[in-house]
């Protein structure tokens, strides 16, 4: 208890300088935490992917569809439990700024493959009975103030025209990592319209979602599926859901790398600030350290004292910065839900904050401690007064 009192008193010897240093640390940790949360949000879909789900798409590119007849052949493959399919719709609500993921899916099998989408049984039944029915995530419904029974019109981009849907269900995520900003409607509704508009594109699926019996057979099952369609007019590429999601992230890899670099640069800058504070403090208290040496305090005692002071500053600033990360993340989540539907401060981010605080304390104290230990008692006493 006495040691802690001494450390706090010494750390706040110059209250203004210490307060400004702590403020700088808090801001740096806040910025660091938010940037790491942005990176985590990029990988949220990857982390939420199930090891028991596969995705089959056209081997050339996902923009090329596959015949819906592939579903029956895939279902006959050993290890396959469930097969569903869908298309990216790419609709816009009112204007371009209102972007959110919207898909047409085979509703029965799709929602059985995604138990993390929790939907009321009555709403699910109403959705299945209404060809123009739609199901949306809870966050999306709250954002646009949609209610059950509302008619929602999306302007098609890939499929031109205005498309009317009736909201029949609002799903919620089984846990916090589930995206609640998606829009689903029935594949048959789109397919029937496409048959009239452009019959050549009818009875096609952009992707097949496949549930396998066990995660350990996923790789072998993927190989067997692709072997069936090898040398066909539309060859397939089957991969785990995680690998599929990572393929999309690869396009933004440069952005993620840049954000990571900026987050670490922020910590390096604040390390220099804390080191400067500790250097000034040690220089001002050279006489005190000389007196301590005359009283029998050794190099180890002085070193621990200086490291303790640095740790008090960095941990105080880190605690404030980490605490502010949570309300700041909630504000960012509300404003950036279109781009980051899952924006949560993870434990990993908090652990990185702690590591950053320890690194700052160590790097800031090592040179001042070395100087204080090596200074001669006579030289230190000359500075008194």
C-alpha cells in the first residue's frame, strides 16, 4: 500500500505534465482500440462461418450462375446433408446510400442451414406461404422503422425494375456475432419474373449452400462435388464457408494492412511521448535518486521505482482509453452499420491494449532508469537546490 502511494505521488509530481501525458495515452489507446475493432469487423463473417457448411459457385467467377439442376446431383454426394441455393439480388432501397445485403434464397433449406438466424415460427410460416414475402434482420428493420406487414420496394440493379416485397418476418441473431442487417426473399419469386423478362437466365443459382454431416469430412465432400461437374459447361468450385468469406476479404487486404499499420504507428508515437515525460521526470529528480543511494537503495530499487511510475501513467491512460472504446464503438456501430454490421470490441482488442500499455511503460522507463542507476552520488547531489 505504501509503495503504491509513493508511485502515484511520484508519477503525479508534475500534475499538468502527467495529466497531459495520460490524456495522450487515453486518446491513443482509444484510437488503437477502434482501429483494431474495425479490423475485427472485417473478419466477423469469417469468424462466424460454420465448419459444417460449404459453398459451391461457378469455378470461373461467382458472377456466373449455375443451373439449378445441380442441387439434386449435389444432394446425392456422400456426406451431404442439406442443399440450398440463392442469388445476390443487389437491390437498392429508395436511393443508393441505403445499401444492405439482399438475397433471394430457397427459404426452407436455407434457414435450416442457418440456425443462428432466429425467426418466430409464425413469422416463418407466413414467409413460406407468401411468394412475395421477405425476412429482414432486427437491426435493418429498426434502421428503416419497418414493421411486419409493411410493403418494401427495392430498385433492382442486376435485375431492373421495382420489386415489391411484404415483410413477413424479422430475425434476430443467436449471438452478438450474427449479422442482423440482411434481407432475404424467396428465390421462386425472382425466378418466375426472370422467366418472363430473360428466360435464358431462369432456373439459375448464383451459389449453393451445402450442409455436411460432420466438419471433418468437409474437404473430401468438396472434392467429390467438384469432381461431378468437372469438364461440364459450368464447372464448380466448392470451398468451406470460411474460405469463401476470406476470398471476398482478399479484395480489401490492402485496406486491412494499412489500418493495422496505422494502429501500430499510433502506439509508437505515444511511446515516444511517454518516454519524453519519463526522461524529464528522471532528470528533475536526479538529486532524489542520489539521496536514495546514500540511504542504501540499490540499482534494483531505483529501477523498479521508475518502471512503477511509468506503469502508473500508462495503465491509468490505458484504463481511460479502453473504457471510452465501448461507448465510442456503439456510436460507430450506429453510424457505420451499412459497412460494419458487426462492430464489437473483442477481448483480443482489450488484451492488445494491455500489451500496448506494458510496452509503453517498458520503453519509456528503460533509458531513464539506466541513467538514474549510473549517475554518481556526488553528481546527483550537486543538482539539489
